[in-house]
C-alpha cells in the first residue's frame, strides 16, 4: 500500500471515530437534558425561551408547550426583580465573557418561588455575536432556607422572636447617632423579672419559657414604633427608647411598662402573677458611651430590686454603692465558708400562764471590721445570690442543736421559730434538711416553727400550698410573719396549713396613736380566734401596747418590753431566772394588769 492510500485509510478511520464520538456526546447530552436534576434552559438574544428541560418543567409546574417562545423574565422572574435581572441580561449579552454565574429566584406556576444557582454560557454566531444563552441551574432553595434560618438564629431569640444581644451594640449605636442628629435623648432600660427562678424551680422550665414568651409579646404589643426591645438572656430584656425629650417622657414609658405586669399572665389555663424591676439611664445626660449606658442601666436595675421599686433611674452615687455591694457579697461568701455568724434568741412570753413559750432565732454576722452586722444588711444579698440556701441550712442546724440541748435541760415545751425566705421555701434542700435534722435529733418536731412572709400567700398558691403541706407532714409548725399588710391575706389563711400568725410590728408601734391600726389588730385577733390560729404580737415595747393586747386576749408577746434578743447562754440564764421566780411576766412587768 502506497503512502497516499495508507493516509487516506487513516483519515477515514479518524473520521469514523470522530463521528462515533460526536454521536456518543449527543446521546449523553440528550440523556442529561432529559434526566438530570438540573434546570436547563436556552434563551435567544431577546430572552425568549427556546429550550425547557423536563426537570425545569417538574420544578416550575409548567409544561414545555406552555412556555416555549415566552419571554423568560416576564414569565419566571418575580415582579420586584424583573427590571434588575433584565438589565443584567442585556449587559452580559454584549459582554466579552463567555461564561458567568448568578443566583436568583424564579416564579413557579403555583405562585411559589425557587432559588436557582445558574451557570450561563453565551453561544456565538459566525460573526462572534451572542446568538443564544444556555443556562444550567441547581435548585438551592432548601440550602438558602437553612442558611436564612441559621442567620435568623444568630440574630433573633428563638423563644420570643426578639432581636438578641448580638444586635444590641449596633442597635444602640444607631439609636445614639439618630439622637445626636435630632438633638433627642435615648433611654436605655434593663428589665428583669422578679423571682423568675422560683417559677422555673416550682413549675418547670417549660412553663418558665412560656412565661418569657408571653412577657415578650405583651411588651412588644405595647411599645412605641420607635422603641427597640431586645432579649438580653434568661429573664432579662433591654429597651432602647428613642425620641425621648425629657426625663418626664422617659418616666412615662417606664411607668407604662411596669403597669403591664399588674395583669396576670395565663399559662396552661392558670394565672401567674410576676413583677419586674426596671433600671433606666439617659443619653446624653448620664453618659454618651454605649457600654457605660448599659452598665448604668444594669446598676439602676439592681437598685430597683434591692429597694423593691418597680422603676429606678440611674443616679451617680449608685456606681459607688454597687462597688460596695460587690465587696460585701464577696465577704459574705467567705463568711459562709467560715461560719462567721451567731444566733440571738428573743423570748416569746405567754402572759396568761406566766411562762416563756419560746423564742425567735435571729441571725447576726460577725464581720471582721464592721462588727456585728444586722440581717437587713446582708440577707437581701444572700437571697439575690442564692447563698441564703446554704446559710439557712446552717441556721436550722444550729437551732435544732440548741433545741435538743434545752429539751435535755427540761424545757420540753420550748418552741424556737426560724425565719425562712421565699428562696429557701422554693428550694428542695429545705425539705431535705428538715427531714434529715428531725430524723437524727430527739426533738419534738412541733417545737420547731418556720416563719414565712405573708407574701407567699399570693405567689404560685398551689405550689406553695403543696410545699407547706409536705413540711407540715413532718410535724413542724408554720407561722406567717409580719401579718396584716394586706386584707387579702386574711381571706387566704384558711387555705394554708398555718398554726400561728404574728401581727405586723408596724401596727404595734402605732397602736396607741392610730385608730386604724387598732381596728386592724382587732380584726386580726377576731379572725385568728375564728380560724383556731395562735397569735403572737411582736415588737411590743411599751406598757400601753401590752395592756391593749392582753385586754383583747392576745397573750403571746414578743418584744423589748420583756427582753431584747439574747445570745444563747444569756437566753438560758433568762429561762433559769424565770424558773427561780425571779421573773414574773404577769405581775412584775405588767403592774397587775386585769387580764392576769
């Protein structure tokens, strides 16, 4: 075979291979066009639709014959984006680049949209101009939704739908910038729900979450359009109130917010009452720095909590006071570790039977350089920080030990009462501690009495009732301290397992000067008698007070008239002195009152 013949044969074989390859490529292209899960469309220079593959038909809901020849943008691009996308199309038709990518939404037949990530190619005519556009797209709708949800979680609190604290700095800085331009003030307020932990502890975190959501919804629906509410975390919210002209304007806003908590929240068909503490500060009056404003609002909020106010605006001296409080908190924590406390016992006297019926245990802190610190200076800190649980456990241990000693000395009917805070009541350790101490000691449980504030009668009544009933089942006595601040509590008494009520010392102090207080005491005495409850009058300091009470058959007396609070050893001497007849409560102290 000569060279010419062999070359011709080789060229013929190559041509056949090319044809076969071309045919195979065409088969693959057809297969992909028909079966691949990608959108394949072809447009002419005017964006009229030339090709529309089966997956595109399935995704959009349009059959091919419905859309071929239609303008792509007018049929498939949502109205707000049509002109923008058409401009991009015109620009790329005349561009030099043959390939480009983009993402945009397309409109389906049912009105929904899908997000497509496109890879586009220009097909040129023999003159090098764009003749057609071939676009291959992947449906990334779910990917975009997941991304949007993730971004939403980063920016938005999932429980309340409010902006979260990630947005706080930006929102606050923008508000301050607007206020500076318009010569306005901005109020920054911290809002904290009071005793929210007790709701979580008693009713569960699910109920707590629903309460947080309900609070957020009520706040949102009552704020102005210019206000921004942020969930800072837990039970704390931050309000950025713009368009504030004066301090009075700010007070109007905070008053409105605090009044929103006068109405109970309905959770699981039950009504929950909760209050709030609001601390507020003003830009530019208090500071022009965003972080400082937040600090000042936080300080004011803690001041509101401590003083039991619903609203507190920042004052310069609060900063120094907070610093002192932090020092006190650290010292208290150390004192609890070292047990740097002691108990005093104030006698409770039965004037009718001339005997010491018991005493109230009162806690004092032995501070290294402040001396003896009374409870009103450290108990609020212990309650706020939760240290009251451990501290209260120590008090109970000490009281039970003293009771066991005094009962061993022969004072079997001596009762000691201990103040228990609301935080302790809601904590599981109270019941566990009582059960442990009563099981390991030899005291009569009825000689231990727990005193609670009358405020517990209004808070989570069903839960409080169940706790008190468990305590009562141990044989422990229950008393309500400082009773009489609210007439509503008189009506609630019959529903709780209460043994004693102690008349609020405020009524005793004004007893001889206030007819209103006399009427209140008479009502309490009458009620206690009808309900079969024992009554103790505390804070009795004057002969006239004692005479008024005993003439009305209130014979259980506690106060400085008989004795100040005494150290344990002195209280023992007080008991022995009465045994020897050196102290007679019916005669020596009362100048032979008729009731004796």
